[in-house]
């Protein structure tokens, strides 16, 4: 999966990271909107950095 995101560029890595982070944040906080958004932001930042 990482290979696909790397081939598509930084935008895809950011999007993938945000999606994964949002999912984990949602599950970790039992569906809290703040947890979901926080996870998505954190995941997006990580994905962006990994895509560089």
C-alpha cells in the first residue's frame, strides 16, 4: 500500500494518512468527533512527511 501512495505522490500519502488516522482516532475515542478529526490531522501530517 505504501508503494502505491509513494507512486502517486505526496497528495496521496497525505490522503491515505488522514483516512487511516481518522479511522484510528474514531475507534480510539469511541466515535468522538474530536478524536476523529484529531486523528485525521495527525495522520495527514505523518502521511505528508512520509511522502516527501
